[in-house]
């Protein structure tokens, strides 16, 4: 009986981890945490808006932003974390574009 209980607990933990890190999109995690921290209502377009941002900035930037926001303790920290992450990727892309244009003769 104890073995069955241990197996059920391990299966539940594994299921929760798969759901949390595989099945839930970064956009959903971001919106959920922002609502939790900032108390924003009317976030029906939140995931769609972040989806558009993901197309522009790339999936890595969205994943980093979601991870950073999840670790934030306050709304201000979460917003600053997100903005800084996206700004970093934006400036990297601008820098690459400038570098490429300067290499052309």
C-alpha cells in the first residue's frame, strides 16, 4: 500500500511539472503572474498580445521574460524585468542590423 501511495505522489508531481513547464505557454505563464502581482483585470487579450510580441522578439526572449517575471516579487520588478529583457533583445537585433549594413560596400 505504501508503494502505491509513493507511486501516486510521484506521478502527481511529474504531471504537475509537465503541465507547468511543457504544456503551459510562456505567454500564459507571463499573463498569470502579472495578474497575480499587479492585480490587472481584463487580460483577455494578454496572451494574444504577448503572442504577437513573441513573433517579433523570438521564442527565447519570451521564455526568458516569463522566467524572470515568475521569479519577481512585486509588480514593478516584474514590469522592469520584462522590459529590460525585451529591450536587451531589441538592441541586440538593432546592433546586428547596423553591423550588417556597415559591412556592405
